[in-house]
C-alpha cells in the first residue's frame, strides 16, 4: 500500500514537469502569442478537470482586462466581457 502511494505521488510531479516542459518549449519556439496561450489553457483545463476557462491580459492603456483565449465559453459571450 505504501508503495502504491509513493508511485502515485511521484507520478504527478513527473507529469507536471512534463507539462511545464512542453509549455516552456512552446513559449521559447513560438512567436504567436495566441497559440501559446491556447496551449497553456488547454493544459490547465486538462489538469484541473475544468469544463471551461479563459486567459485574460491587462491592457494598461485602456485599464481593462481582455480575454485573449477561452474554452468552453462561446466566443460571442466572452468578447462582450
């Protein structure tokens, strides 16, 4: 039983590290910000088991948060936020 718990606890950090590696690799090799944000959101939604999610960026000039990418939310709804 202790070995099973040990294997489970060591498996999660490994998969987390793999995900972080994939994301950092994408960030370092891609200039398309939307593509990077979509990949990050996909991983976060998968890890958390969420049914929807979004990433917003702060526009300093306008003082507003703008949703850059979203999943599980119709674009017509998040473009109005």
